[in-house]
C-alpha cells in the first residue's frame, strides 16, 4: 500500500513540476540556466546536512498526508529521475525540487530503484526492421538495448539495383540513372499526338500525325476565298460557280445579258403583269419585258368592255337604230340571271312619234318578248333565259346555279407545227370569271396561263426522244451503256411528291424509246408490310436492272403504298453499291449487317434478305443512282451506315454518279446528311429540289439522262 502511495505522489509531483516551469518566476527565486542538477542537490544538502533520502522521503510523505495541497499542488515543485551515483546506470531515484525557493531546495528524494526497458546484455534486439526514411523512401533499421533502454538506429535505404521509380535504389546518390526513357521519364516513350509538342522526344514536333496543312485535326474544307484551304495544291476547286466566281451564280434578269453564265440570255424569265383589264404573263424578249395582259382601249361597238370599266359599249348605243326596233338580239348578261336572253331597241320616249332618241333594252328572257308563247297558267320569269351549253363568259349559261363550271381548254404556246410531234404536248387551261387561264405556284389565277404543256427544247438532247420536236429522235446522237437505279422513299410525308415522281416517270415512259443500251431498276425504302398487326419498314428491291418497259411494268404494279416512319436511304445505297466497290474497299460484309430498329416500327427487314443483295451492274456501263427523299440520310443497320462511309465507297466505285431529289429545306441546310456530299463524290451528280410539279421533275430526269447516258456532262 505504501508503494502505491509513493507512486501516486511521484506522478502528482511530476505534473505540478511541469506547471511550475510556466508559473514560477525563475529570475526571482527559481533556477536559471546556469544551475545543473548537482548544484541543486548541493544546495539541498547544505540546507539540511543531516537528512537522508529516507528521511526526506518520509518527511514529504508525512507532509503530503498532513497537507496534500501544500506539497502536491505546489506549482513550484518539479520531480525527475536521476542516476544513483556509483551504481549501475539502470539504478535511478526520483528527486523533487522546489524551484521557487532561493536557492532551490530538494523537497523529496526517493530511494534507488532498478529501471530496465530491456536486457543490457543483449545489444541488438531486432535487425533489419522495415521503415520509411525522412524522404519517404523504404528502408531498414535495428532495435537496440542501450544500458537497459530501448533505442532504434536511423532508418536507412536498402541498396538494390536501380529501377525507374523516382528513388535512389542503389544508394549512389543518383536517382533513376540509366533507366529512364528518351523523355527522361519512367515507362514507355509517349506516343506522338498532334498537339504542337514533341511528345516522343525525338526532336520533331507532330511528326507523322499532322495533316496536309501541317496542322492538327481534319484538313480544312476548301472555301471559296482565293486560298488553298485544304493544301492540295489547288485553289477554290469545286467552289467556283459557273461564272468562275465565289458564291451562288447571279439570277438571270431581263437585261439582255447571260447573268447566270449558262450560255443562254434571259432564259425562262416569266412574270405576271396587271392592267385595268386583267392579270396575265409577261415574257422577257431582247432584254425587255413584254406584257400579254390586255390593255384598256377606247370603247367601240363590239359587244366588249374595251376600256375595262365593267360596262360593255356604254354610251354608244351601237346596235340601236330605227331599223333595230323590235328586232331581238341574243344576249347573256345582267340583269339576266342565267341562260340566253334577248334585247332590242326602243324609244326613250314612247310618246315621241318620230322616236328621235333610242336606247338598247335590258337583256331579258324570250318569254318576255313573246308572251304569247307562254302556256296558259304558267308564269314568265323575264330574268331566266334559254338553257345553253356552259361557256367561259362569267354567266350561268346552263342555269344550274354555277358559273363557268368544269370548263377546260387545250392550250399550246409552242409553234403550231410542233404540237403532238416528239415530246411536245399541249397543256390545259380552266375558266374563271369568264377568263381562260390557270393558277401559278402561289395559287394566283393568271389569264392565259397554260399548264403542263411541253414545248420544244432548243436542241435535241440525247435521251432517246425527239426533244426539239422536229420529227427526228436524238438527231442521230448515240446513247452510251448506262445503268440507272431509282431509290424512292415511300414515306407518307412525301405523298404529293411521290405522285409527281410517278407522273414524271409515266410521262418519260410515253416518249422514251425502248433500248437495251440503258437499263433501269428501282428500290423502295420505308415500304410498309403488315405482320400480325405490326407494320415493318422494309427496303425492297422492286426491280433489278432491266429494260425500260419491264421497269415501268414493275413500277406500276407496285402500287407505291405509302406509310410513313423510317426512311432507310443510307442503308439502301449501301446495299445497292456494295458490289461496285470491291471487297478491299468494303467497310462491312453483308453477313456482318443486321437491322436494328427503335421507335416507330420495331420490326425490320429487307427484300431480299441482306446477304442476298446483288444489283446486276454491268462492267462496261456507267452507273447512276437517282434518289427521291424529303428526309435527311438515315440508317437502321448495325453497324451504322454514315455519310462519310458512303462518300468513300462512291469514290472507290467504278464510274458511279449520285443524283438526289430532296426538299428545299435540306438543300439549304448547312449540316451533314443532306445528300450534297454524296452528289459531289465519285463521277459527280447533282442535287435537285423535290417538288410537286411533274413537268419540272420530268425535265430534270431528261437532264440527268443527257449528262449520263448521252455523255454531255460538263466537266
């Protein structure tokens, strides 16, 4: 029990000894840096010469028992362990010193005790202990017993063969010597990338990875700016217009100049003009506009509204003479409501026996003039005339309460001798408000406007037809072997355009002379089939390359069923041309492709199946694809068919041209997938606007034939 009390007393003395260093004024009555432990012990011995360690110990214990606070809470008291004189170093005793006395006094001295952490006879307790040096490197150290106390040697690096790890492994004061790469770093030499840095440390920047222009990324596209943007040695290639300038060609205007540089002056310049009499067409002739609208003239006696003021022969009384009194003259005008009536001359003043002043009566029914002809019991409606066949006169001639209904007239603006010769056919006009004409693209009725007529071309192009209507087909020009494949989108959004395409092809079939030189085929995309109530969007090879008559029979028998949904235009092109490219340049074999659908129609297929597609392209023929679609390029095959992939295939194919009919929006769309890149690849094609005008599309088809089968393409 006394042993435990001593230990507790010693711990309290140590604690308050630490506090005494802070609180005690050493300059006044505490220890200074000039005193050592022996000085203190000497002082203590001097103050109490007869005291022994045991006496001091007993005295302190007694004081602690009598007044604990005065001893153990005294901040001036500091306790520590000291070696016991001549005894071995493992023997130590505890001494407590009051540093606030002047000089400091020993207030407690304990007995000598054995203090051992280890066996002094065993010097090395444990060798080669893993450790980390102050520099953060792995090393080893030894655990020693020094005079009974445990000590550790410094942590030193273990020397091994140098490796590239940022450490001095072989202890030669050099790091990673002889083991770094060309860039002075660990690991493989970095791969050179295009970033204007010498990544592989070979002294060259971007070697082997820069583009033709010496920059990073894709070669810049050629712009029309007088510079070689794509660094191919050519300036503005493919960018200049027909006039050899940048930007679009100028629109043709009526000035006697070839503004659009197509070799023609003031061609196809038609506009509308309006007079007091009517709105009609005007044409550019010799740099001047010629208006065909009727011009107002002086009113004369001709039964016409010459001055276009809404009145006929007003103020002229041209048919009214004494001899005309009572003579019935046919008429079909107000106030007569319908049918044919009569009018005559009469005296302005019936009481005037000489009838010096005459006037023309109103146009009235015949029963009004011959009342005796009216059956007994019936009434005579003087405003209802005799029923006549309907004429274009803004009058209800047949009394059916409709005016100028269902009146159509054949029209033709070309030379009369060319009508029904070659491709030349008359068009048609309809009657509106007593005038013959038709509606233009803006739904404006134009007098004398003849629609759907085909007039002679300026020259007979090579298309298997008599284009200039001179009685000779192609003027003895020869067609070249050509394979033409149509790809038609049957999407429901293209219903009106598809009808125009059909009419154009039918019109073409009417005039095209059947020939084995040109072969024809057709593929349908978005062709719908109902499988157990679910519509599948298919790519269908409707007809392989055959003669024109067989092709037209296949086209007409298809019915061209419209549905709407997915338009697999890119997929159809890939399947169509894969055997023109060659195995070396083919990105995917047909066996690697499969249909992947999402959204509208989960079922996908093709007719025939993918692996059986093989268009019968002829080796000795030109190859032409004509695409009709109002949607951007789409793919539903996996792997996906992209625009760039198709461009590369078209460039690798043998004499392949792509022509595309698409919407005006896509034609002006600056982004990809608008078919422009496809028409510029390979042998070159053209982008046309997809319209609802069958005649316009027919003319465009003839132009394609002239460029391909006739070999008249401008280089």
